[in-house]
C-alpha cells in the first residue's frame, strides 16, 4: 500500500477545480492533491436537482475511480459544505476535514440577497469564472435549505476550520463549526476575505500543511 496520502480539494460556487493549484503545489512531502469538479460538468437540468448528499456521492464515485480508499478532504464555501456532508454520509472515506469559509445553517436573509444579486448578473460574469449561471442559481437555492446544526457532534475525524478575518458573513459559522465539532482547530487568516485560498494562498497552505502533517503524525 502506498504511503502517500491523498488530499481531495472541493471548490466553491462559481469556481473551478483549478483554483486549488497553489495549495496542491504546496502540499507537504508525503501528500498528493486532486481537485474534484463538484458539478461534474452538470447542465441546468442536473443542477436543478442539486443536493449536498448527491454531491458527496459524486465525490465518492471519483475516489473510487481514482482508487483512493480514504482521503484528507479540504473544501471552501460550497466545497466545505460538501466535505462536511461527505464526512457525515461516508465517514470511512474521510481521514481529516479542512473546512474553509463553510456554513452550518446559512442565514436565510443572506442567501436571499445572494440569489437576487446572482439573478441580476449577466451570464458573462459567470462564464469568465468558468461557471454557468443556470447551474449556479439552483445550487444556491439548495444550499439555503441546509442545516448541519444537529449533526456537528457526529463528525469524528480531525478537523481544521479556516476563515478569512474579513469574511464577516462566515466568521460566526466558522466559530460554530469549531465549537460543534469535537477537538476542531480554528485558524483565522489575517486580511483575507471569503476566498482565502486565493487572497492569502501562502498562509492558507501553511495552515493546511501544518494540520495535515500533525494529523499524520498522530496516526489519524
């Protein structure tokens, strides 16, 4: 059996797997990264049926395809929520969790505002980020119905919670995640906003690398 540990990266809404290139390149020795497309090229029909359960099953299918029995999973925003769902639905497939800019129970008012803003934006704005407007809107609506608040205590793997210091809408959720998940570590990234993996890639990678090597050293 290979001694190399696989790190699976899950991107956020209106992002593509390539946003994780810096983190994949900076992984410590003994780790290799793979970035999964959480939409798997879905068109509007598939996206209209989007669920975190379905997305986590898609990740499991990709792990099976790659021959990865168990992975360290790192997700940001929507990717963090999928990662958390994966750990709850398929705990034997997850070695550790890194949840960046994640949510527990997204504020309904905030989600309504985000949906309204997205509806107003032209499709070209999404296309520049490699995304599609008709995919993003149904996903955002599905995320607005999520509530992990009663399930955090069921997470049993080492967990790192990351959040940018300027990501004010997600800071309360980061603290909630860190308090609700047993022995979770909380790391606030100074000066970063919501996309801390892009805005502070070195600090994000340092925190992730230290967490991964610590978990491996402890036999997790």
